[in-house]
């Protein structure tokens, strides 16, 4: 029995759609990260970018459990003294839910060059409409 190793030329990518409405933000992000990495495929190869395209819809309807809306912060730092900016997640989810989902998925990917290429295949939309109907995405259940 031989082991199949994918090469970048032999990877076949599909378009998958995830609905985040009423589901926890973290569980949706974990599922999206696994699909972006290609860990659901039979011929998964760790050193090759073999994941699919992922479309996440209804990002504004994703829920955060517990007291995360009041206690969790999105922090950025400019690199200068006093350059720390904090935004609570209740404000982030109301203003930019796409950014909150993208940050959650980015945190669940590897920290290397392959992950930055995988993150370019993630499309996050605030509502139920998306602009990728021509690619015929297949729905995926959590």
C-alpha cells in the first residue's frame, strides 16, 4: 500500500459555505480553519496547501458564549509607546463582525507562510448574501 503525497499542482479545491447564524464564533472558526487547511480530505499533506475555499455567511449572527462580549478585547499596538488600542467584542461584533470571524480563524491556523496563503481563501460576509454564486459552493454542516 502506497502513501499519496499531494503536490501544489495536483490539489483540487472546492468552494464550501458555512452558516454562522446562531452558532458559537469559535466553533465556526475552528471548522473554517480545518477546511482551509484541508484536514477533512483523505489525501491531506501537512507541508502542502491543500485546503478549500471557505465562505462564511451571517457573521453578525454568530454568538459568543458566557461573558465574552463584555470581557474579551481586540487589541492592536502601533509599536510606539502608548500605542495600545483596545476594542471590546460587543462593539467589534456590532461594527465589524467580519473582522471578528477572520481574527478567530487566523488564530486557529498555523503560524507560517502556508497559513497566510490559506487565509486568502477565506471569505466572510455579514449577512446571508454573498457574491460567489458562480462558484457553486456546497453547504457544510457544523
